[in-house]
C-alpha cells in the first residue's frame, strides 16, 4: 500500500501524506516512504520545489502509537527536510497534532487554511515534544511554545502564524500558495539551494548540538509507565489516571 502520493506540475513536486485510516499518523512505514520520496525529489534536477500536503481532514495526527517510528528515523526525516537542496512548502488544510508539527517546523514555508487547528498533545499521553523540538525551538516564539507544550491546548491558524509555526494562513490555501510557488519557479536552482542553506544554519546547529539528548529523552519517556498509561487511555478513549 502506497502511503505517499506523488504528483508534478511546472517543476513543483507534491508529496501527499495518504494514510487516512490513521489520520496520516507517522508510522514507521510512512516515515520511511516519505524519506524515500524526498530523496528522489532532492536528486531530480527537474524539481524546483517540494510541496508537502495531505489527504483527508488531518495533515498528521503525530506518531502512530501502534507502529511508531524509532526516534532516530523521525530525526533523520526532519533533518532531511531541513537539508533538502530544494525549498519544501507545507500545504495544510486540516488538523495537525504532536509530531505533525515537527514536519511543519522543518519545512521552509508553511501555509494553512483558516480551518486548520494545531496542538502539542504529547504531555496528555505522558511524553514530551522532544525530537520535534529540533526544528521547532529555533523557529517559533518561545513564550507560545511554553504555553502550548505544557498545556496541550488547541490553537488556530492565526495563532500558529503569529508564533512563527506558519508562514501565513488564508481562507483559500491554494490562492495563498500560488504567488509563493510562482516565486520559487522564477528563482535559480543553485541560488535557492544556497539561500536555503543560509536560512537553515541555526536549525542545523540545534540538530548537531541537541540530537543525542533529545533522542534519548524521547526513547526514555515512550517506555515509561506514564506513557504506557497515557497511550492506553488514548486508545481506549478514556482519561488517563493522572487527570484531576
């Protein structure tokens, strides 16, 4: 079963998360297939930019609790997006949760519809947004992250844009994307690659500095008793034991 759709139009290669049965959750298989698709796009001289989008009403629900990718695989995917020598543009028309927000932060440009919603839900199942912090912390407002990391509250596209998680939001996401993609089509490929390198330097510094600590933290928390209770409660659609 193919989990990543691929289409091409005027040098823009669109990759669609296509796993509607689990709301495009980041399973080991989906992460591996997306990494392969990104590698192909990065090596293709006919590709000027990559659009990362989704089928269904959810961009990504975060890690697949039934088949989660190893932390190292998710780290590699996020870094691949940051390092890809083509601009990667997120197109969001639905909801984004937990690990899906790491994908958004790794992209160079992120555009969402006004109907999109966002939440860092990790603390509510007994873990932390550890690995996804690698692209998130250098790019988003620290006060906003403090609130939404710690509470797991849902927030809207306007707030996501204000905090730097999104580039912009619009009622019609494709109209908003049209001028962005046209701009990328008019830009020289080598100049785009070098300009992206300038813009991502601080993000890659965070990867180099913090990856070992955050990967270990993620692995430790996911194997903890609280995480087992939180994930079981989530799958059983009940409150975990710590809710007061």
